[in-house]
């Protein structure tokens, strides 16, 4: 049989991890504990739990829970969030699947709405701009200077270390949204 991707079901060694095949379940958000049990049995080698914000100062996606790394780097969505995250990770690992996590800084989409702001939101991103969000909200984005960029880079590093220490096999760094 002539397959378009002949190596898809072959094992591969990447650093210290040996994958039985080259199938990954891509990031789908961070609220899927019951799905992890099912996907853990799928035969895929890796699943990435997605969209974990690196800080709650500048990175929180509108409508998402608090991030893994608080400014002091000590909490994972509080105790309940840590329990849920650990259940997801262990469900995958129980079936021999590697567990990865996607770390994200939401950039221009990390909206912060002070209580007295009405429909005015603020974000930190690659450039200074103001735009109208699809929900009719005005978002003012402050362009990052070098100190802010370093702060975000440091938060990525703290989050990666925390997730690795928590037991994750891999870390995916999501750098899209400026």
C-alpha cells in the first residue's frame, strides 16, 4: 500500500521521549478533563492542553479563568484548577500518552476591563492601536517596550518551569497575538 504519509504510524525518538507514532491531538482549550480520559485511549502519542495564560497582568483572554502563573508564579487556577489540570495530565499519561501544555500570551486579545471602564478595554501588544472588538467593545492596546517584552519572556520561562515541575512531558509556546 502506498501511503501519502508513510512514517505517520512509525515510532520516533525526540530527545528523551520515544513516541510510538507521530500523531498529536492539537490544543483545544483548557476545560476538557472528561475528554482527556477518552483521548488517552485513542492511540495518539501526544495531546496538548491548550491556552494556558502565562500571567494575569497582561495575558488573560477575555472570559478565561486565572492563569497558571500568577505574578509570583505560585498558583494554578487555585486548588480546584490544579486538581483539574493534574487529572487531565494523569488521564493522558495513564494510557501511555505524553501530556503537553500550550502557554499563551494573548497580546492584543488579552482584554482588561476595569469595573468603571464601561465598554473600554485595555491590552498590551506588539503595537499601540485602538480597535473595535467584535462584541462592540473598544480596545486600547499599549505597544510593549523592551522592559515589558522581557517581563513577558520571564513569565513564559516561569510558566514553562512550573508546568514541567508539575509533571508535563512537553511545553508548547504559543507566540501569535502580539
